[in-house]
């Protein structure tokens, strides 16, 4: 797995400290295998964390009226 902190912060430890949090409904929309850690020279200079992303397939999310408790 790719570290989610940049080279200067990681020091070869392989730190994976960044996460993507979704509601249970949106979690169903995550496209399997789409998790990605974006590594770039510009990103290493701009922040001590790397951008992480997933793709969502919103057709997997039920549509309809809001459920009680939301």
C-alpha cells in the first residue's frame, strides 16, 4: 500500500494515516479497486499529506424520499 504522507514526513516508515469516510449509503457506491494515493513532486512540496481518492458510482445509491432519522 502506498504511504499517504509525503516523502519528507514519511522517513521510510510507510505511513498511511489518511482515510476516506463515507456514509453507509455512499459506501455502497465505491467502485472496487478505485482507491488511489496521488503522488507528485508538486504535492510533496504543497503539503505533508498526499491526496487520496475513490471513484463513486452513484447509480448504486438508492434514490427516494429521505428516511426517518436523517
